[in-house]
């Protein structure tokens, strides 16, 4: 075990260790979700740009 974990266990402060592990894992999950949300927003923006490009092509073809 790491030195920090061993020190916490020796002091009998397992509740604080459990709380720290929970908070750290929740924070890591939140960061991962925010990264995925940002990637999803970029993909959706690319999709909307492509739809706009297709609309322009079709409008140019119909009017010309």
C-alpha cells in the first residue's frame, strides 16, 4: 500500500479515506463526462454545418 493509505489505516481514519476515494472518483467521472459532452457538441456542430452546406448546394441548383 502507499504511504498515505497506510498512515490513514494506522490512524483508524477509514471514513476519511473512503470519502476521499468517493470524491476523487466522482470528480474523475465528471471530467470524463464533460469531455464526452464537448466532443458530442463538436460532432453535432459538424453535422449542422454539413446540413447547411447541402441546403446551399440544393438552393444554388434550384435557382440556377
